[in-house]
C-alpha cells in the first residue's frame, strides 16, 4: 500500500468543512511536535528567515498588483484573503484541540472607538 501524502493541501475552489480543517490540524499537530524538539535559537532563526522571505514576497506582490487593473487586483485580494482565512482557521483548530480551554473562547467585545489591534488587509505594515 503506498504511503499517504501528508502535505496539507486545501482545495479552496470547493467549500472547506470543519471536518477537513480538523483533519488538516492533525498533520499540523504532527509538524508542531516535530519542531518542538529544536532549540529556541533554531526556531528563532527559522522565524526570522521566513519572515524576511514573506516580507520580500509581500512587497513584490504589492508592486505587481499595482500594475493590474482594479478588478483583477480585487479578485486576487479576494482569493488571497480567502486562503489566509483557511490557514487561520487551521491554526485555530490546532490550538483549540491542543488547549481545550480555548475552545469556547472568543475576544471580549470592544467599546466603540477603542481597538487594541484593528484588522488590516495589509500584513506587513511598519
């Protein structure tokens, strides 16, 4: 029997159910467990490298998007944030599975005009 491919792959064209996210979260948990054996210095080095690469790709994407027609740019933004949403849900599922105390947690409502961290579609603003 061939080995099952464990790479996380969403098929965002179709809707993604909670059961699919939960199944993907199992693979993420396996990855987290594997990474927890490394030293904090190694993890920080990887974090810095990946952040730098993400920053470079984001900056390049912004330049390219600036050259597209408005409608095409909005379509790309729409699909990009759909994919971000799926990834965020995956990580939330993993954390809530590992830490059940966060299962029913939701942020406290904020008073009008007071936002501790406002959501922005721009990931890497200074």
